[in-house]
């Protein structure tokens, strides 16, 4: 067997490797200002009962609308995915990252591809203290199985089943969002948001948690995002009223976040949530993120029904929003701002 070549994406030692050797983070990981790791708990983050959305309960639809207009996110409970399925997906994600490096490198991201296993790309100056595995799961004919781990053995099957369940939750919430906006076509967001990617994040402990980011402050470039958090270790923070707040861990809940492309389609009625990930000094943290977005060829713009004299059109039409999103992300800027009218 020929030697495995390490692409630029992981040519430096990963955050996990640095953590395992108890080394202090290199300069490329250090941020200039101290980070508030122990932020106040976001006790008022909205909670939405998805089972009541299914029955179109007026009170729950009102709670959904309020959550998206005030926070840009909510904790989704009673969503129909069994606790055992959530636990299994998190367990297999954790097992993947704890395999030998040579095994993980079989799935290393190649070239400009966004899929595969990687740590912070070396093309950016400021690295994040995280290792990732990203995989397109829908549409099925777009899957690149060369990146799908064969170890742990049930990983592929469990991911496929989990993705199908997440899609059902996403569909119900998107239909309910259309109802809260009194749109005549309840499937309008569903027809636009057709792709789904899974991202498995591994945040190892760090000796200087107040000087590194697991993920820098940002808003997602998706349509919507559904996040399965670590059961025990907090790390996700939301910016609300100019204050960073720590998102509570809620067993069996999924955190639903508005992304930039839903902000565009809603004509800024809903705004994507600013968030970041901080690191623990002693414990690792794992999360499973499902990014749900329009196809890159899909034209995205504010829906006609949401444009009138009182709320004129806020954004220009765009295709392949994701193509410019990451360039701005690494600059600490927003691609959406270039589309404002």
C-alpha cells in the first residue's frame, strides 16, 4: 500500500493531536482578545413542541414565530426522533474521532472539496480548535461515499437513518414556518431547501480555553440548521442583546437555527442567529450538525408575498450563496451584506 499523503487541510497537527500531547495551542490558534468561556446561561431560549406544530396548534405556531423573530433559533422538543437514535449518532461520531489517525486520513478532504475529514485549513491565518467530518447526505445521488467512514462499522447505516428522520422534522418545521407567515403555499420553503449535509464536530480540551475558539462567531449560510448537542458538555453560545449566552444542554432536544438563506427568503422577517463555540479545559465535546440549504443552482430571493410597501424587498437575487459564504466567514464578515438593496 502506498503512503498516505497529507493534504494541506491537515498537514499541520490537528487540534486533537495537540490536545492529546497536552501541548499549548500554537500561535495560529490564539485569538487576540480573551474569550468569555463561562457565559451566563441562556435560560430564556425558546422551546417549541414540534408535535403540537403537527396539529397546527395556534399557540405553538405563535411560539414558533416569536422564537424565530426574537432569537432566530429554538430548542425543538417532541420531534419524534427516539432518544436511542440521537445517542447512537453521537456515540458513533465520538468513536470516529477516537480512531487512529491513519484510519481517519482515509477520508481526508481533498483539494477544494468541502466534504471529508479535516482540521482547520492551513489557508486561513486564524485556526479553530476543532476537527470535523462533513458529508453530503441529500440528494442521495450527490453522495461521495469515499468520504463516508466504514469504521465504526454501523456508521453509514445509522447516518442514513438519522438523516431521513431529521428530514421529516425539517419538513414539518418549514411547513409550520410558512403557516406563521400566512403564505398560501406551505411547501414553498421545502421546494427551495433540498440539500442536506451532516457535519460532525469534535472539540478536544485545551489548556487555554479563553484564548481559542472551537468555532468563531458567525451566522450560518444555510437555509436552516438542526444541531444535536453534546449531552453533558456545554460549548455553544448565542449572541442576544449584545451579550454572549451559553446554550443549555437539553437531552433529546434539537437546536433549530435560522440560516442566511431563510433570512433572505423571509425578507428579513427572520434573522439568522449569531453563535460561536467555546472550548472546555478538561472535557471533550461532540456535536452533530445537519445543514439544510438550497441547491447551489437555485435562485434565492425574498418571497413575493413578503414584499410590500411597508416592507420593500431587502435583498437582491442570488445563486450559489454558499460559494461566497466561506470567503466572508474567514474574514469575520457576512456574505449576505453584499446582497442588501
